[in-house]
C-alpha cells in the first residue's frame, strides 16, 4: 500500500513540485558506496549507498535535473546570477575509497561532476574516523545497531577532546579496534582514498576536492586554536597533494551546534569560498556561499522517495507535522 501511494505521489505530485523548485538549486550529500548487502551494525545507518541505487539516481537526475559542479554554483552565487534551472550539486563526505572504485566510473558514464570532502588524516594516514571505529567494533562484537546509534549520539554531544578516550576504552574492553582503514582484511566500506586516486579523479575534470577537517572533529565543540589547526591542516594537505586551491569546506556532523559564528569566521579567514552543513534544505541565492544546506542521500531510499525528497514533498510534510505539534 505504501509503495502504491509513493508511486501515485511520484507521478502526480512530484512534477508539480519539481517545477515549483526549479529556480532553487540543491546540494546532495552522499558518503560512501557499496556493491554488496550488509548485516548487523555494518552500514546499519545506511550511509554507504549501493552502487545500483547510485546508477538509478544518476539516471533520474540526468532526465529531470541539471547536475552542475559546486564551483559553478559558487560562481553563480558569488556573481548573483541565477544558476541553471533544476540545478543539483553532488557532494561526497569523508573520502571513502568507494568514491573512486564504485562512484567514479558512474560519474564518467553520466558526466556527473562532484565534490569530495576529505577528512585528511583518514586519507593521508589511513586513520579511521572515530564513527567508523565505533561501527566496526559494534559489528565485530555482535552488538545491536540501536545501542550503537545511541552511543554515537551521546558521543557527538561531548567536547571533541573527550570522544577519543571513550572510544579507546571501548576498544580495549572488547579487544577489537580498527586502527588502519586500508588493511586487506578490513571490509572495503571502511577503506579510504589514496592520494593517487584523488589526483586521478581530479585530473578528469569531473571531481574536485574540499576539506572536511583533518581529524573529523565537530568544530562547534572545539576551541578557536583547535578549529584553526583543523582547517589549516586539511586545506594545506589537499593543496600540497593536488597542486590546486582547496576552496570548499564541509562541517563534520554539520547540524545545529556543530558550527558557530567563530568557526565560520575562521573558515573565511583560512581562505575557503564555501561551507556546507547537513541542515536539510535548498540553496537560497540570497544567503551567499556559506553554511549551505544539503539533502542527505542514504541507502534506505528507493527511487520514489528520492524523487519526492528532491521535489520537496518530504520537507513540506515535515513542516505540516511541526505545525501540528
């Protein structure tokens, strides 16, 4: 019944809503990609999109929208020019190897530009991001996804310096630790890009690279010195390895409380031309190029729900629910 309702909404409501939003660009947020099913805690939060779904979504975007680069959107916003109608920007967070192995061939096939935000310690040293360490531990220990999600939510509220000791204590307690992401025995969804892969994709002209801090710290929970170090280190590493300016920044976690007036000032002073969040919404051309909202794409979406999300139906229903509360 739910599937039939989604199909009806997709064919009757989505075209109307798409036309209404065609002047407002949107930025899509992906993370990693996968080509196999997962169980337990592995990918239980759906951030690794199956490559067949990515193919389906790209085909849909090519039919109904215009995929433009973040550089093009930035130019339009900076010059106060309207972007192309139905503009969509693709962004991939963290720097997973699957962006090269699974997504990049499809980008080439569909001529779909994207920006990949690199957490540079992850790429430069294969040091896994703490959230992936928690995922790996809970999966290997046979623990419950619900418990894992609750723990990560609690940890994200802590000062950034307090997260590492908690994760280390858990790893010692269970005798399980993800210490290097690219070891052969580690599942592929945890692997990071290499700098050679970064340069290959950059040279194609389809992919450019932004910063996602160095150690994936939540900047809203950091002091000014730490914020400055995280921003500068990530920017400098990317520029050193790519020999190109790194002009785009993405906030880890990226929700309310994960950035501040002080962090935004430092983002600008470090030389970034844009910043993106995980706040859901469409780009308002009047707001400029900082604290841009995005729409998250996860593996629990099917094509009808993807269509409705892009058309603004899901956001409209949420606003109605909020009015009723």
